C-alpha cells in the first residue's frame, strides 16, 4: 500500500493534484491556507488586505518576537483601511480570500482524500468546500489495508495566536482516543526539541506532550506530522516508532511517500 502525505500546503493548489499521482491513499495533514508567506511578502491573504510593505514589516516583527508591536501595526492598518479594528470588518475582508483558497485546495485534492486541519486553518469556513468522499478526521481512527490510522488536527496555544489553536486539555482528550493505532497522523509534532526547532526561523514551535506520551506508551509503527517547516531533524526514533516530518509542501511541491 503506497501512501502519499502532504502538510503545510499553504496555497500551493497548482501542485496538489499531482501529489496524489500513484498513491493508493492520499493524506493531508493540514495548513491549507496561505495567510503569510515569510519568503515573499507579496503573497498570501495578509498581503492581499494590507499590501506587501506592511506585510514585510509585520513579518519582521513576528520573526523578532515583537508580538505587541506586530499587533499595534495591524491595528493601525485597520484604522486606515476601515476606520477601526472591528472584528466583523476584518472578517468581511478576509472571508472572500479564505473562500477562494479553500475552493482551490479542495478542488485540487482527490475525492478520496483523508485529512486533518492545521493550526492556520479555519475548519468552520472550510466545511462548505469539502467534496463528497473527502473525509476530515480529528480524534478518530480509521482502518486502511488492515492498519489503524489515527488523526488529530490543529495546534496548541502559542504567541502567534493562529486560528485553529486548541486548548491543551481538549487536544489531549483527542489524542487519548488514538491508543492502539499503527500510524499516528497529526499536524503538530510530539514535544521533542529536535523535531520542534525550526532552524531558519530559529525558534521552537509548540509540540505536544500527550503525543509524546502516546508514542512512548503504545509504540505505533509511524508518527507523521508537519507544522515545522525547516526542522532540526526531519526524522528520529522513539523506541520502535519512526517519527517523520512529511515536509513543507509549499516549499517542496512533492509528497512524502510511505510504502506500507
């Protein structure tokens, strides 16, 4: 059984359909939306609303971990655009962009896709774009080819305040549903320094302690995830479990292929 994985697609719809070529099973581990492109401030939803110059400064502040300054920058930008930092006004401007991106993403993926959402996704806005046969799984187990695949999506609370960050207790409850799986499929990695440190951004992303406990206690064959775009280690073993970062699809434009 040949399984193709993608994660951190971030708007790369034009190469997504080809990523499923030759796969018996196609799995997406989330982050379909492109909100900010750290390599190109002219790309993404933020740039469409605010323009590349403000986007570049916003990215600089976030990279420098000057989060209060970044929020002040966007508040001032909203004031200029719409006369105030009103949540309903923000949503009116971002909603058409999010709708367009999700339409492109789900149209590009096979109808048989299995997936879970990432931390920058907005599941409530994605729902109407999911095609018949495409299945979103979260805290759920599905059997494929005699193997049990378990899925948990979303991220954990972070200073970046991304849209789909889940309280730790809720995330841990979903992880607890996956005991006994053969293949663990999540958006974020287990809380292991080598897997959570991004060597380009030079910061630790938030990993999950409950995922690490599950791996240590139940030893699935594989634990697959994305989230960290340039990890210190893309793979490592925890006991018999092979932990694998399936890659930043927007950068690689190719799937991670696993023969099971």
